[in-house]
C-alpha cells in the first residue's frame, strides 16, 4: 500500500463536493471525516443500524468511494460497532493531521 503524503492527507480531510455529501437517516449532513466522527459520537443506535448492518455499511462505502481513504474504509467496513468505528475514524483523523503539520 502506498504511503500517504501531506497533499493526500489534506484531500482526505477536506470537505467533499456538495453533491457528494452523506445524508444521515436522521437528517444530518456529513461533509468530511470530522463530521463523520461527530455523527458517530452522537447518533442513535437505531440510526447507526440503519446505515451499518449485515447487508451494508454506508459509512464505509462513503469513505471508500467519495473520501477515497481506502485504508480507513477497509478498517470500518469490518466493524458493526458504533464505538469501534468512532475510535477508528478518530485514530485516522489524528494520523492524517500529524502528516499535515
């Protein structure tokens, strides 16, 4: 797997185009990984289960296809736990921020 450089890290952390935002079932709009982190910290278990279940992982698909962070997408695709997903997203945000500084 290729290493991420400063420019890639900035792109992954930046807002997605308006037509690529993630609409959460409860009405929230996610534009970046920080928004995803905040949503995971605050959404109900029911809303989480709507997006992440045995049939799908909407958050993982969005991170993979729109944010283009394959590493994080692979990690969160494996989890069905809101807390575990939040932990992985926050860890990745910190890793990317450390590359930018």
